[in-house]
C-alpha cells in the first residue's frame, strides 16, 4: 500500500486490535458450545430423552 502513495506520505501501524477480536470470537464459540452442552444435559436430565437432547444440542449452535 505504501508503494501506491506519494513519497511524502508514510503509512504506519499505530494500533492493532486483531488479537482482541480473535480472542472475543474464540470466547464466543467456547461459551456457545458450553451453553449448548449444558442445555442438552438439562433436557436429558429432566425429560430423559436422548433424541430431544441431541436435537437441542445440534440446533442451538446453528442459530448463531
């Protein structure tokens, strides 16, 4: 990009937030998976139906 600009303009990196964004996305995925698993366990515990629990676990992540 620097080669496209005139010589008197310098481009420098002053602040990089990509690590914060990557960590936020990773945390969101972990919390979503944890929520799906815990919800599935509650359905399994109270309804005692493995099929319903699997349906809940597979459909929660697809909403995001």
